[in-house]
C-alpha cells in the first residue's frame, strides 16, 4: 500500500510500512487533477507534526476537500489537532443528517464550537473551510460563507501535538471517505503550515 509523503518528503501516513491503518492513494479529487487519500472508516488515519501548527494561538483557518463515502457514526473527524481544534462531519440529530462542526479548545480549558447549517451528502466533493478570525468562528463551503457564526475572542489553546487526518486522536471517530488539499494557515496568511495535495510537491511512494 502506498505511504503518504508530506511536502518535505517526511512520512505523513500512520506508519512507513503501509500497514492496515494507513489510507490509500486513489485518483479521485474534487477538480479531477490529482490524487486524494482514501480512508476506510475503520482504522485509517494519517498524521503530520509541525511546530508551526502547535504555535497557533489566535486567528487561523483550515480547509480541506472532502468526499464522504458513508456516515457510520455520530462523529466523522476530517482534520484534527489533538490539543487545539478539529473539523468534523457531525450528526447533530444522532444518526441521519450530517453537518460541519468546527471546534476550538480554549486556553483555560473547555471548548467552543460552531455547527453550520449545510447538510453533507454522501459521494459529493466539498471544499470545507473553518475560519477563526480572532473574534468569531465561520464555516465556508465551496467558498461560500454559511449562515450563522459564533462570536468568540478567547484565542486557541497553545499545546503540542499531531495534526491528524481521518480520525480523532488516531483512535476513534474514523472517517469513511476521501480527503485532499488540506491547508492550515495562521492569519494574517504569511505561510501555509500544512498542505496535502498539489501543487505543493506531494509524493506517492510504495513500500
């Protein structure tokens, strides 16, 4: 099974040996031009460590192209920093309809979240962006701001940890679907700290 390499040629996947807990590369993307990571919803995840993401304590944005194959649990984590924030396809009614949930862990403990008002359809590619401006939380889908924001000015918890794609803490809430073009960017946007997908020299490698 191919292993994911990040933009600096470091391994992005859960292991360097192509084990059963690693997503596969497939030729299916939102714009039809490249490759995405396919997660099986059972135990697949990928991770990346970056000190720049750890340092985020205020305004930032994260975005990803996402195509969910099946919703099989209440939480389907898309992108997560296990100390700071996450983007989730979440079933607010417990089982049947899924929306984007954007959650931030507060510096003093606890969390704050925004549950947007667009329902996600199975088998459909979306570009999802979660943005914290320093004073409010927003969700954009395919570039369109969604109705409803959450006012919050308390900042983001500063702590170290991995950015994990496709699961919560690499142990639960596994996503059954595809992820591509992941960006995490502090605001103002001086640099992109993590990018999965072209044109940022993402590679494929078979073990």
